[in-house]
């Protein structure tokens, strides 16, 4: 059957029966048979072309395919494409598939040997002409510019486009076979540029010029990173791209704007070159051709991001915004919104005078896109992406004016209909973006308005009905409602019950994956911390649902969060919490479980539980609250264990002190690049590596490498299971933490009343009060500490004094 496919590919297609209209020929059964044969061959080549990259059971087949088939198919593909220079016909999809196969062939040594002798002819007489502006492009540009734009920015079109395949072939050639091919390619493009400069405009080969600009722009990553080429980018832009803005052909001007945009971020040695390109891009905003204006607006975003000084942008800001919204009314494009986001982020607070107008216009554009979306084909996702872009741009505006809370009241008016409607299932596709907008509106507004509170039941209903997977996203605005609208929350007829019902929906459902349950204890914590002393009736049910889930929880982070509900309840009201536990006969069981978690260490001596700074602080405050309960009110077993409680608390605070110091030092030393930041220097010798086949490589080495990568992936997977290793005795030291390692970072953007509570100061005051007022109690607390523990206790007492001084200094600086 492989031979059958090959024969179908090489067989000539009979002329008889083909449609006279070129657009209809692709439907001829013979062309369809060729297309599907190419499809199958391409899939086989990508899967089995390299025996080293397949599963062991397919290695023999892959070796046979590589030896007997891959080169035979390659030669038949090149024969197919050979008809194009002479004007022969091939359907676009067949051209696309054939070039895809050739692109894959560049990376394999055996197939590259076949391609290499014919590479110049293939690149310069077949691939490059496909990249150039053609008669079909010209007709579409003239008759339907909106469709021309849609096709140019549609990722689905790219999958089937011969031009995209041709560009990918060229980029791959320069990536993996650069040493012997890139100089020839660059010389060819520069020759086109020079020829266009030397001849009169009316004789200029504008199609080739557009193709050369497309090629240069598409090679941006390689040119920017390759010595010898990256130094020539700026002179090339000045000598060849700048003049192209004056072309009488619209497609050349559009390509010039696009090409300038992809290189806007380079470091210009002559700032005037940057400004000249920028000015020409701005000039294109008034171009008579719509595609030119669209490419100019998109390129403008790159220039705005690259501008170090907004002084050069400030005078033309109204013009830029006006041009943007005119285009938004004409074209659906997510890329246009990127430019608006770049402008808003660059100007920050200075966008304030335009904030209401921008928000109103974006809201109107969003509704327009929604209305048009009802009549759009299911496969057309451009409008959906553009509508998401509108909401994302609105969120960017809200963030930019966050220091001007008085503006939010006016912005609420145009946004309320969007928020209200899109919180229903109708807004499923934009739900996360809408929640982000609500988060800004509830956090930065002077107060949570009554109109915003009308959205609370909509969020609750969505979570209970269809949006439970978005609980983590909903948690952010709910936290804002509770923390910034506490009085309304407490007076609301259903809000407190809503919180308990939502938490129970997750925690009491044993079938619910633990990763999905994480927001529930966080929501309970939010209520306990923000409503301290005012929700006594909530403590018992909160404890009940948390402890019931704790009994079956597997993930250590989930266990931490559930126990921290207990710690928060103790901090809220320790006597009340102890009374509830005692009435259920669970005091000893629950506290023993918690202290077991607090003392658990892995083989490396690190804590298994409560590893975040926030977790340690919550636990410490819960334990301190426990120690503050009068002795007479404490159950007997807790009275007897005061020394153990104090010892555990001292160790916890000592760890917290070290962690705070380490986190502060890490923040000061952070260069902003994150881990794994590297260079592309390894690409230098890629030609040589690909050009030689190492037949001596042991396939088992590849399998071992894959296993090592898989193990590494499991270690950083926050949802990963512990594996099937029984009790885990054979695991590495760090494997105990692998199930939730990705969650072990503090929520930097979350604030709570606990932020103003210093655990070290509260601890010191508690110890000092016991020392001054109850010698027996003080003796019980300190009696469980050995000499080392006593030294740590003394250090913590001194550290509390340091913290008092630091806090006083911080407050003085704020004032």
C-alpha cells in the first residue's frame, strides 16, 4: 500500500474531466487522491523518518521506511513541484504538503543528501516565487481587502497556505543548514533590493521586492542571533526597507511596515534610523489601502514597546488612538488589540484622560463582534479572538489607571452590561477575561458598588451550574468582595451561606480531584480573616467541612490548606474553636494530626508541610492564639502539652525567620530573567551535527534520556501523583514534595488583614505576658525547651524587638 500511494503521487493527472475554472480543479478526484496520498506519506515521514525518535516496537519499521521509502517519496515530491516554474498547475494544498515534506527532509541526513544538489533551483525557482505577491493576491487586494487581511492573519489559513509552507522551508533551511545556504540566500535578497533601487519605479519588480521583504522579516530570529548578520540589520533597514515605504505598490508598503515592526526591538546605533522607520509606520496609518493600515497599526505596537522614551509618542497619542478605533470598526483582528495594549501599558497613568473613551469604544467593539459572531461559521475564530482581545485590552486599561480609583465609577457604566451577561454560560469563551475585569473593578474602586454586588449571585450560580473549573479564577473577585465590601458581605442575605455551600460543593464531593478543591479552603480563610469576631456561626461548619476532607486528602498542599482552616479558626477565636472540637470529641485527634504534620520532615531535613511563608505564619498565629487561652479554659490534655506546643511553635517561627530572610535576599538578587535563562550559542554547530549520522548511537541511550526528562517533568508537575511505588521508600529525597512543588510559592498579589500582624511580635508579647502574670504557665511553656531551644527562644524575643523598629521605620517612611 505504500507503493500504491507512491504510484498515485507520480502518476500524471488526466486532462480529460478537469474543470476549466482553475478554482474548481482541486476538486477533481485525481487531485484529491494525490492530496490524500501526500497527507499519508507526510504523516509517516514525520513519525517514522528517524528511527531514533520512535518507540522500540516501531524501530524496525522506521528503519525500513527510512531506507526504502523516505527518499523515494522525496524525489516524487520534487518531480511534482518541478512543473511550477513553467506555469504548470498544482492545487495549493498539494504544493503546501509537498513543501512540508521537503522542510522535514532538511533535518534528516539521508534525505538532505537527495535535496542538496537541487537546493538552489528548488529555493530560487520554486519556493521564493511562491513567497512573492501574485495575480490572485492582487485581485483579492483590489476586490476584497478585508478577505486579504483575514487570510493574512488567519492561523487556519496558514496551515493550508503554500506561502506559509514556503516561508517555513526557508526558515528551516537557515536554521539547520545555515552554513552553506544562508550566505547564498542573503546575497539573493540583497541583489533584489539593489536592483529595485537602480531601476525606475515603473519598471521595478515589485512582486520580488515584496517577497524579499517577507523573507528578511521571516528570518528575524536567525538574523538577530547570528554574528556577521545581526550587525548588518540596521544598515539593511536603512538602505532597503525605508525606501520601500515610498513604493507605489500597496503590498510593498505593507510588507515594509511589517518588516520594520519585527526589527523594532533591535538596538539601533543611530537613533535617527529608528525614528525614520517609526515615522514611516505612523504615516502608513493614513494609507489609502486598508491592508497597509492594518500592517502599520500592528507594527506600531512593536515600536511602542521598543520606545524607551514616550516623549516622542505623546504628541501623536490622540492620532494613534483615533486610527486604532477607525480600524477596529473595519477589521476584526486580535493583533490590532495587541497594539492598543502596548500603548496603554507604555503610557500608564497618562492614559487616564482617554480611559473612559477607550473603554466605551472597546465595549462597543466587543458587542459588535458578539453580534457578528452569531452569523459567523464555527470554523472562523478570528472574531472570537478579537472579542477576547477587547476584554484583555479593557483589563489593561483598568490596571493602568489603578492608582486613580476615582475613575472606576465612570468605567463601570459601559462595562456592567458585559460583566452581567458574560457571567452566564453565554460568556463561556470569555469567562476568564470577564473575571479579570471584575477583579480590577472590585479591588481598585474606592468601594465595591451596589451594582457590582449584583454580580455576586451570578458568579455563585455559575460555579454551582457549569463553571466549577473556574473556581480559582472566581476566588480572586470573591476575595475582593469579602475583604473590600465586608459590611455588605455580612449584611447580604445569602453571601455567608453561599461561601459555605460552594466550599462544601468541592470538599464534600469525594469524586472531586484535589487540585480542583484548592480554592475552597482559601475562600474559607478569606472569610475568617476579614470578618474576625463577626461570623461565630460559621466556625463550626467551616471546621466540619475542612476536617472531613482532611481525612481523605492525599496532596500535602491540600492537607496544609485544610489544616490552616483550623489554624485560622483558632486565630479567629481559640476558645470557641476548642469548644467546638471538644463537643465533637475531636480535640486530641485533630491537634495530634496537625502536630504530626508540623514535625514531619523529609530525608533532607526539610518540612513536608507548611512550606510557604504564608502557611508558616498562619500556623504560628493559630498556635499563639492557642497559648493565649486562659489555663482554666484549656482541656487537660492541652494543658499537659503546653511545653510541646511551645517547642513546636519556636521551631516553626525559627524556620519562618530564616525563610523570610532567604526570600528577601532572593528578591534583591533576582535579575528578572528566571531560571533556565540561556543563549542560542549551541545553534552555531547545528549544521555539522545534522549533517552527520552517528550509526553507533545506542538507542537505549535515547530511551534513558527520555526517561530522565519524564522524571524531571514529574518532579515539577504540580498535579502529579506520587507514583505507584507503595510507601515510597525508593523515592529520592525530594519526591515527597513532587505532588505539589509547583504550588509552593506565596500569593504575592493577595492581601489580607494578616499582613499587618507580625507573628514574632505577637509571640513575644504572649511569652512576656505569661512571664509577668503566670509563672506556672510560663514554666510550662518553656519547660519543654532544651538548651538549644532556649537559645532560639531568646533569639526570637530579640528579633521581635528588631521587627518593632523595622515596622516603625516603614510607617515613618510611608508618612
